[in-house]
């Protein structure tokens, strides 16, 4: 029984390792966010919103609610820039400093 348990755990850890997605770094997310807010790139911004959503769920599980709120605000800015891309080309993010501070 002990051998079976060890084999199961090895399988579990190896399968999660192989199926794991690469983790996007905070600096990469911040850089992409500022570009999306300024230039409203369509497909890249959509993917970034999904990445931030995954990160947001991860920090929620860690009870880091200030970070989660900051990420939610950053997502909102990206969505606003995406849907209102014709209104202004000179947008700046007010949430990026909060993400840096809280995350």
C-alpha cells in the first residue's frame, strides 16, 4: 500500500509539472499593461486580462486582498482602454503604482 501511495504521488507531481503553464512575471504584466492602456492592442490585451485574472485568483487564495483589488483595478483600466480606444491616445494608468506597492 505504501508503494502504491508513493507511485500515485509521483504521478500527481509529475503530471502537474508537465501541464503547468509558464508564470508571467510581475514586471512583464506591468509592462504589457501600460502598453495596452496606451495603445489598446486587441489580442494581446485580451490575453493579458486573462493572465491577470489567473494571478488575481492566486492571490485571493493567499488572502492578499489588497493585491487582488489592485489587480482588479488594473484589469478595469485595460478593459476601459480596449473598449474606449478612440476616445484618447494619452491614457496613463493610475493602478500600476498600486499593483507595485500591494503585490
